[in-house]
C-alpha cells in the first residue's frame, strides 16, 4: 500500500505540476496571441499609413506631371501662335509697295542713322529705295549701297560700326520682347 500511496502522491504532484504547466502554457499562449494580434494590428495601421502616404505622393506627382504637360502645351501653343504671327508680319513687310518700303526705311534712318553713314539695302529693295530717296532724308551725307544679302530692312555702316536693322534682326528683337510679355501673362 505504501507503494500505492507513493505512486498516488507522485501522480498527484505530477498532475498538479502538469495542471500548473498547462495553466502557465495557456496563459503564455494567450499573451503571445495577444501580443501577436497587437503587432499585426500595428503592422496593418502602419501599412495603411504607408499606403495613404504613397497614394498622396502619387497623386501629387500625377498633378505635377499634369501641370507640366499643360505648361508644355501652353508654351507650344504660344510658340506656334507667335511663329504664325511673325511669319505673316515678315511676309507682309517683304511685300511692301515702294511708298510703304520708303516710309519704313525712312523711319529706321531717322531713328538710328548718323551723318555720313552708308545705308545698305537688300537686293530686293533696290528698285524701291533709290539714291535720290536717301539723299532726300534729313540725315546729312548718307550714301546708298544696294545689294545687301538680306531680305529687307537696312544696315547702317560707318568707320566705327555696322548696325544691322535688317528685317530679320528687327523681328527677332521684337519677338524677344513679345515673348517676355506673353510669358508674364502665361505664368
């Protein structure tokens, strides 16, 4: 009997220890599950925050791309419009009749010429701008040199400098001014 008593005591102690271990294991398991659930919840919150930030960043980048594309389109349209206007103006200036061509050249000479300058005119304008016309202008001792290799306007020459007032030079200067003004309006 003693032997049975000892075995029962051992089993009782073993059962108590086993119950205690199971209880601790269950408690530890619940804690681990709770901790794992908490970490999973935190990971989900972090993932959602990352996704929101990424979404906002992507939307911001898409907006920047759209604005850039719009600006490019506006600039392209502006350039195209200015190109068309200047091509039309250039064409009209190249087809001025003699009286209009003389008025244009006279205005350039009155504004820029000094006494003794040589007025170089284009080959195309030599029939419209004559030596007699140049002599009749209010600047003294002007000389005429026909045959310039440009389409319209004049070049003023003297010992110190050559001043290009050719049609293409004048239009390029005007275009720069106009593009600056148009850019201010657009931006």
